[in-house]
C-alpha cells in the first residue's frame, strides 16, 4: 500500500485514502453572522470517556479567543510548519482576531475549523476558496496540539475540509507543506495529495523549503 514517490526534497510514502496545508493569510471582508453547521468527519479515535470524545466543527465568531490561542500556540510549537510567524501574528490586535472569524462566518469562501476533545479546542485548520471565485480551495493553518496527535484529529480536520470542498463543487484543493519526512507530509500523501511544482522557500529568507501539493476531485462523489 505504500509506494514511494520521490519529489525533490520530498520522499512521500504513498498510501491509502485521499485528502491537505500550511501557510498564512488574514481574511478581510464583510461582517455578519450565520452559523454554518459542518458535518464533522468521524475517524475513530480512542478516548476514554464520552466527555473526551473528539469532534470537528466550524469555529463560531464568538470563539475568537480560542482561535487566537490555538493559532499562536501552533506558531510557537511548529514554527517551521507555517509561512507566518509567531512574531507577526502576536502583533495582531484582538479586534483583528475577532474580525477574522466574524468575516469568515459571513463569507461562503472560508471554513475555519476547530478540533475539540470534549469541549476543549485542541486543533485547527482553515479552508479558503480561491479569491477569484474559481473552484480551487486552499488549506492553511493545519495543527493539532502535540498531546492529542496520532489519534485521528488531523485526518478528521482534513477530511472535513475536503468534504466541504467537494460539497461546493471544487475541482482542486491546494496546500503547501514544509519538505521532510513529517506527519503532515504523510497525512497529505495518504489522502491523495500530489506534489506540484518545485519546492520554494517557506518564507522569504528561509532555508526551509515548502512543497505545494494538490488534490484533484474527479467529479462529485469521487
Ligand atoms: C500534521 C498534524 C496536523 C497531524 O495531526 P494528527 O492528529 O497527529 O494526525 P492523525 O492522527 O489524524 O494522523 C493522520 C496521518 O498523519 C500521519 N501521522 C500522524 N502521526 C504520525 C507520526 N507520528 N509519524 C508519521 N506519520 C504520522 C499518518 O499518515 C497518519 O495516518 P494513519 O494514522 O492512517 O497512519 C500534526 O502532526 C501537527 O500538528 N503537526 C505540526 C504542524 C504541522 O506540521 N502542520 C501542517 C502544516 S502544512
């Protein structure tokens, strides 16, 4: 099940099912609010009690503090996984954090996802439709708290974003991942993402390389 795909600096173990990315962006558009219900992908995760059961759903605008906390923790924990930096994002005001989620909630172009264990947010990802209105969905900000990794939450976040992309008729999902034999690369490859183009610096001046990866949807239900 696991072939080998060598791509520049990447060695990907190809596997099983299809699926997502890094990077950063700051949505900026209108505000209003309507809570969308996103069906959580349900991969099996073994937690001891129902109160600890995992779930994935869209962040609500009122949860901007939790989003801010998770995102800053992600940047501190995994500085080499994202195009943005802790220093940059720490400079954002609370109003900007709140506006990010309010804007996303009002937009049909954004899906800010939170992974929970019980009621505690422990992971995030952000899917965003291409600003040109094309049928391309970008995936950013994927992160799961270290103490909750390898239990299926990353895959659930990715599956939920992929399902959202499929449901809106997208043709392609794109992400960028830091080159290396990492969990992120394994996750994306096992979900069917393929490297596209040549690796480029993670951010200007970085010695780290990031590889774009793409998942093509071949019709609904594919
Ligand atoms: C990448 C990340 C989100 C995965 O989250 P997770 O909850 O641990 O992932 P899951 O438990 O759902 O595992 C999904 C897949 O990831 C890969 N994976 C997970 N843990 C792994 C490990 N320790 N070693 C190798 N691959 C691993 C596997 O392919 C796994 O699929 P499998 O369980 O069918 O073998 C998490 O490791 C993380 O936050 N990493 C740091 C931030 C980062 O790199 N983000 C990506 C930005 S592009």
